[in-house]
C-alpha cells in the first residue's frame, strides 16, 4: 500500500517548495494529496501561479497520513499558521509520532510556535532562524530529527524531496528517481 502524504497549500506558498516535493514523491509511488486551506480549490502561489488543489481542507480527515507537509513562502507560511485546522492537524500528527515536514519559512513560522521543534535540530530559510529559539539551528539544506524533517529554502527543494522519498519508500527508490530526473548530474 502506498504511503500517504497531504500537502497543505495556502495563498502565497513558494512554488518550487511545494511542486518539487509533490512531483518527486508521486514519481516514487507515494500517494500525494494537495489540500487548499483557502476558500477555493484554486490556490495562488507567491509568484502568481494558480494551482488547483485535490481537496479542500474541510474534506480531509488526515488521520491516514504518513506525512503532513508544509511548503514555505510568504505569506504562505503565515497563512498556514493562521489556520487553526492546519495547526491542529500538525500537532495531532506529531503527537501520534507520525512524520511532519516543513521547508523555508514554515519551520520557523509554523512548527516552532507550535512547540514541534522544541529540543530538536532544524533548519529554515536564513533570517528566520531566530524563531527556532527552542531548537538547534543547523543551516543545512535539510535536517531530520526524529519524525520531523525541515528544509532550508527553494534551492533545497530537490534534496529535501529526495530525503522525504527515502523516508517514505526507501533510499534505492529515491536514488533511482534522482537519477531519472538527472539531479545527480547537476550536483556532480
């Protein structure tokens, strides 16, 4: 059975931080569902790209999630934090010991204030690290600490996505997808 991921999309999300992980995970056989937290299925990115989400937040249960994922971007990350349902879903997922991932501003703007990063190593977009006061800031492209994976920013979207795929499938699958997408040649 395929692993299940929900990606919460708020107006102002960072395009590549959402779409690259969605693409990589789907290529790797992960069941990814995009979730609009706005009033409409169409969500507008930070750079004006409109994406039609698979479901509205109110249609989701999320209890079957293997991973809940928060893209970054501003004001996307702030919009995620302002949504009480998203915050509850993230806290419930974390308290159940299940995987949570966030990239760019979202580790600092959403996960840190919810207490999810307390005592953990984490990364985020440079300039937001002060908000990680209860965590140890790594400054790495991505950081994994227990059930929480954090990513640094747009350029980290590919390695971050391959790490998530390795966690949800396996490293061999992640490496095969990276090779097929020619990522390793880019980094050579």
